């Protein structure tokens, strides 16, 4: 076993909901990202809109501490990936050394071309065969750079420096996220669930970690909304979801979704139990998924107690699989493939 593999095997790991579902879906990606730390932090627009909507609903007072709004468009996915990679490789270090210096994308032409080659993007562009209207004869590399070094992309790259470690959005994203947030906040049932009722103790975006009995790993997570009613001996977990699907489609896909949403409340339950003293067996746990869909329609899906009981058992199976991967240091394929459990 290599020195790197030995270090990984001994490393204590706290699973989040997203990391344990990634291990189940794609162990190689999990190993690369969560164990080796090779993060791909290129975000998609719909994820940004979800992040913004969450912030506007759950934590609006800290909006501008987390979000920067550009006065031009954020690049589309492919150019954005190139620019993000160039910033990560070169611009980030410049920001740390000289934070007041403006980042200029055109200063990194060689790095841009290298990233374009690595991603096999715009490689079909070749040298000009004839002059354009201004008498210019462009090389293939010049054409490739023109695709990336635009005014909007220059502004985005500069903003990566001035807004280091914040989420960058444009006004189009903000307006879409505002509509989703307003849809949630104006929905009677969602508003009722997310706000204090009858003297409840309420917490927004509760960041928790805990040990997990009988396993070598722990858990961590941020719970969107938790309410504790001491009079009724009731704990309510509300999780806000934004989706590119309709409400009906989200509901139909819930149990078969690779994102395994059913496991999330069980992980949250484990995290909350770590805060609660013994003797709370007679308390009741309620879970609601507050979902806003592609049409900005909202529905609050309550979870039945029998569903929670079933998901508790299914989550135990996931914990066992995660333990097997960590103990055996095997991440080539999902557990079922590595243990010859897949048949046609």
C-alpha cells in the first residue's frame, strides 16, 4: 500500500449528506474530491440560483456577505470553467499576495490556451485563410482567445479577485432566485413552517457535527430550519429544496433519485440527537421538504412516520457500505459492483 493510501485509510472522515451520496453514486469522484482534496468548484447556474434562494429565505441579513452581484452576465458553463481554472491556478495566488491589484484576464493568455487544450475546447479553430475586413489574419490561438477574453469575461475574472471566496452572480440569476424566495415566503404553509409558532425555539442553517456509534466515521451537516417545541415535546426539521423539475415530477422521482433525498432527514436526526440529553425517547420528530419548482410553485411535503422508520433502516445499509469503502480503501466502483451483487 502506498504512503498516500495509508494516510487516506487512517484519516478520520465526517460524512455530509452530499459526500455520502457521492460515495454511493461515484466512488472515484468521491475519493478524488473528498479524500484527496481535488475539488472541482466550477458551479452551475441552477445551483447558484438555489444557493441564492436559500440565502434570501433563510439568511437574508447576510446576503451580501456571501453573494456578489455583477453588473454584467456571468459566463456560460464552458468559458466559466476555463476562467475558474485559470483563477485557481494563477489568479488566486496573486489575490493572496497583492489583494488590491486588479486581475486582468488577458495577462494569462498562455494559461487560457493551455486550459482550452486540456478541455478540448475550440480546438477546431484554425489559422485564417484570408484577411478580414480590417486586413487581419488571425491565428487559431488568437481566435480561441477571442472566445474567452471578452468584456464580460474580463469583468467576471476581475470579480473573482475582488469577491474572493464569495458566490458571484448576475442580475438575471438574482431576479430568478428572488422569485423563488418570494414564492416560498408568501406561501402560507411554508411561511408557517419556517417561522416561530407558539414559543418554539427556532434555528436557521444550523451547522452540526457528531460521532456515529459503531462506525469509524462521523457526520456533519447544515440543517436549513429546526424548531423545538418543548411544550409539545416536538422537533420539526424543515428542508428547503429548489428544483428544475415540476412538483409532480420531483415527487415521482423522489424515491429513485440518485441524490437519495430520503436519507437527508435521517442524517439530520443523528446530528440533532447528539445535542439532546438521554430520556428524550418520548419526543416526536416531524420532517417537511419545502420544494419550489421550475415554475416557482411551492408545496410542503410532510414525511410520514412510517417513511422515517423505513429510511432509518435504508440509511443503516448506506452507512455499512460507506464503512466498507473506508475500511478496504476501495473506490474503483460502487459497493454492489465490487461485491459482485449486480445481475441483469
